[in-house]
C-alpha cells in the first residue's frame, strides 16, 4: 500500500504540471510529457512536499466549512423535533450544502493556482532569467515577443 501511495503522489504531481507545460508550450499532450519530466528532474521531492502542504491547507479549510455546517444543522435538528419544521429544514440544508460544496471547490482551485506558480518557479530555476524578462516585457509597446515555439527552441527544451 505505501508503494501505491508513493506512485499516486508522483503521478498526481506530474499531472498537475503537465497542463501548464502543455498550455505554455502550445504543443500536444504527448510533447508536454517529456518536458514535464525534464522540468521535474531533481525537483520531485520538493514538488511532492509542496503539493502535500497545499493539500493540507485545502483539507483544513474544507473540513472547517463542513464542520461548521454540520454543527449548525445538527443543533438545529435537535432543537426542532416538529416534523413540519424538519422538512423545511431539509430544503435549506440542501441549498447551504450546495453552496459550501461550491466554496470548497474554489479552495481546490488554490492548489492549481499555486502549482502554476510552482511551474514558473521551476522553469525560471532551470532556464535562467529569460522568463523574468518575458514577463517584464508584457504590455510594453515596441517589444514583441516571439511565439512559444521559438522560445522553447531557444532554451533547448526540445
């Protein structure tokens, strides 16, 4: 079982970084796989630790929201033993449960957002200062960046 957990963590971290590599490089899904392996080479354990910290933060906020919801409706259910009030409470419980589920999904987006930041951090570490210059030139008149294909060819990723 520990082997499956370890392999699952490696796979999940890998898949979280495949999508940024695929979108930034404008390549196919197959070309993003080796680029992600090159990007994560020597940074696997840091990336897994980073994912674990983000997941713990997500889990804490999700459990806090769920606990508050369960305490609120648990105490309400004990105090209202009248069948008519309980049936009305079921509808409001469904609405609030749906709302908290949406809020929890927003917290889940935090993991993806910070993995995009992690992607840029690893890429900057491996590729040098080229990415910082590219980000600094965004929006400046007269400084046109080349396409993603030329960028990746210049840094030797492919």
